[in-house]
C-alpha cells in the first residue's frame, strides 16, 4: 500500500509537471551568466512557486478554497506578461548593444529573479491544483504528507534535469544564443494556452 501510494505520487508529479523541464532549462540557461547565484535564484523560485501550489492544494483538500475555480485560468496572465516583459528587455538590450561584442549575442543580464521564476511556476501549475485537491482529499492526512514529500523531492529532481539539459554543450550553446528569444516566446505561449484552455475568453480549446 505504501509503495503503491509512493508510485502514484511519483507518477502524478511527473505527468503534471513534464512541461516545467523546458522552462527550467531556459531559466538555467539564462542564469548560467551569473554563476552559482543565478542558479540558486532559479531553484529557490521554482520551490517558492511550487510550495504555493502545494499550499493551495492542501487548503483546498481541507475544504477551504483559496481561489475560485473561475479565477484559475487568469493565472495565465502572469507568464504572458512576463514573456512580453522578457521580449521587450531582449529587444532593448540587442538594440542598445549593437556593435558591442559578437553579432547576435545578448548582453550580460541579471538572469531570472526568484519572483519571476516563482510566478511562472505558479501560473504554469495553476491547473495542477484542480488535480491535486481531490487526490489529496481522498488520500487523507497521512497520504497527503507522502504526496507533498514526494513532490518536494520531485522539484529537486526537475531542477537537476533542467540544469543538466542547460549545461549540455550543444544545448547550452543554443540557449546562450537563442534563449533570450525563446524564453519570451515560450512564456507568452504558456500564458496564452492557460487562458484559452481555461476558458478565459468564454471558450476552451478543443471545445468545438
């Protein structure tokens, strides 16, 4: 029974957070310019955002919703706005840095901040709350502790995976050259998808 619950927790975390690995790789790719401090900001931001998801799910499972279901799709505005901001910043740095260094190379930046990573993690995992709440409620207090513990370990594994991909020579070179463009595109895409699939515009994807 214990192993079954453990396996269920591992499987649920992997399935509901698979898309986070790409985002983490992009964040770690940007953070690499700032060494260990930049990497730690990404890790702390990922944990902060995911702890918020777990807190909302736990409270929801105990019968007190933090957010009405109708408000969850609008979390997509967070990555959407952050993507627009990142795109504007990349364009401005490229425009201001023309003639400084190699063509096509972005200027040194501070990399993603803790709150930026946390906001994207929370927004991207907002729909996970709807999955976690009923599972936590059925699992009971003991089962909920197992899920939370496994999920927190899973965040560390996901961070290591994202860091691994970001430091592979070919991937790292691609992220260094194109990450400042790819990141805003991915964030805007995620935000738009959350808004559409959540029915924020009055209709949901696939609902023809």
